[in-house]
């Protein structure tokens, strides 16, 4: 019996996925559990497994295509088994020579002109007589691009395609010089780059945050002299991973959240969920944007454990290999831009969390200490608070605890 291969929800928040690479090709034998393809979700690159056995008869979504969860992207069946009904239901008729069953368009959204075949009229509207001599049918292009090229008397062989695999789109034809035949086309003055799944998620999450969530911000300046001395002493021992300032901040924030549970919370609409355990989301910059792996039970871990786990998670994030449980379930976030020489900034809350701490750079500044001017290491932090959960005084008390622990690090259980 034929098996439909669906785009599965490979992460808790996934709504669509992009086919990165097919690991099985058409006509390959497939066993239940075999990895068929690598799929880019909203957070990472995951493996899509087969749910049946047979032969990979046809692929309906090519590499690079973005497909909604629940869409059929391939068919597994016995050799010779009739799969025409499945193909028709998936929007890829077996007799469709233009789209080509198995060539991989199907229900996928592969670029700016995705869906153009559905909008293509049966006949070219009345207008200037097309030049039938222009060889437009042998160039990889969308139907709408071919029609437009004929109307404008443009040889598609002279047009640079910006679609998947060099496919010429309507926009490419519109950008071409009218009357061009076998002339070189100058390079475009700009480039439209398809949005990655992670960037789509960032855009959606920020829209869900900065608009609906009533943010307010609390900034505090912290003396980091004693913490710097403690870090130097810790790293003088060659055993284990080196401890960074960020590792210490994670530990301090986790300890402070244990004392201020009202900041270790999620807004849930009809209720507020307060957590007894502290799971710190750490913002990690990747090529495609930003992802927040989670150090679970950070309040129970030593600085060495936090340092080792943080580095491992950051590396997995950059390689797009994080599992869903490694980037979900955080109760509070930390974003540190100090390494980029950013002195102070505000961060956007990662819902449903109620707070995020933005950490700036540590710099030497002249300050008054012990009735004299001294040059000391100072750092600014800004806490973004969801006012539906955290009041001004509540957030201020939490920041005071963070400040006290960093200025007197012996208060922390190392």
C-alpha cells in the first residue's frame, strides 16, 4: 500500500519546513525509519523519517522548497503500484508535463512566483502578437514568466534567473530590457534573499512580543571588580573549561530567580505560571539570526557545568543541530552583547517568559569609591519586564539581588 510522506511538525512551534536535502532519491528502496530528508524547521535542521516501506516513487517538494506542515511531499509505494490518485490529491497530476511529477514542485512554496501555475490563464490575453520564434519554452522558467517574455518580446536565454535552481520568474522578466535577445544582461542592483525558517520565527515571535506585551525597562550599573578577581582565580586552575563573565552572570541570575520567583514566570493569559526550577535561555547569534538554547536547572549547576553546557549548546545552535528540548521551556532569558562592545541596550521579551536581562560590556570607568576617584570595572544591565507579570518594585528587587551577588561574589555558592 502506498505511503504518503508528509511534512511533519518536527518542533513544537513549527508551521512549515524547508527541504534542505533529500537523502533518498526517486527509485531508491526505503525501509520504515530510514531518513528521507533533512528539513530546516524554525529552530534547527532535523531529520525526516520514513513511515512506510517500498520505493520512493516520486518527490513532490524539491530541495529548497518551503512546505506547510501536513502537506504531502513524496510518495512511497511498490514498483508499478498506481499512485495517480495520491498525485492528483496532492496537486501534481500525473499527466502534468509542465510541472512534472517527481521533478518537485507539488504543493511547495519555492520562491516569489510559487503558485504562479494556478494563476496562469488558459489563453494569452489579446495584445501585441507574440513572436513565436523566441525560444522561450526550452528555458527553465515559470509559465507567467514565459507569457510575459512573449508579450515583451524578450528572449529568456538572455534573462538571469533568480528563482530556485536558476528558474526565471516574473520579476526577472520585468527587470529585463525590453527587446533583448542575445545580449548580456547587467547584474541586478539588489538581491532578494528568501527568508529562512529561523528568521520567519524571529519575525513572528517579535511581533507577538513587542506589540502585545507591555514592556518596561530597568537599568542598573554594577561594579565588577570583585567578580573579575574571582574569575581570574577560578581560571588559574587548568582543570575543566574556563569560566566566562557570562557563565557567572547565568549562575547569579539563576540564584536570584530562586529568591524572586515572581520574575521566574510565564504569562499564560488566564493565569500566571510561577516556576520553582530555573531554566535560563541564552541568546546565541547564528548566521540566520538568533536562537535561545536553554540551560536547564541552572540554579543547581556549578560554574564549570554551566560553562561546559553553554559552550556545547552554542556550538549545536550554530550547527543547527539543537533538539527541540534543548531550545524550548526556558523560564527567563539572558542576552549578552558585551563582547561586541555594546555598553547598554534593551532586549525584547521572549514570550511566554516574563523577563529578559540585557548585558552590556565591562569597561573601566572613573568612579567615586572609598571617598576617592578610582578606575574600576563597571557593567550595565537592563531588565525588560512584562508588566502583566512583574511590577516595577518587583523587578527592582530582583536587580538589586543580582547586583549584590556580582559585587560580592562570595555570596554565591560556587
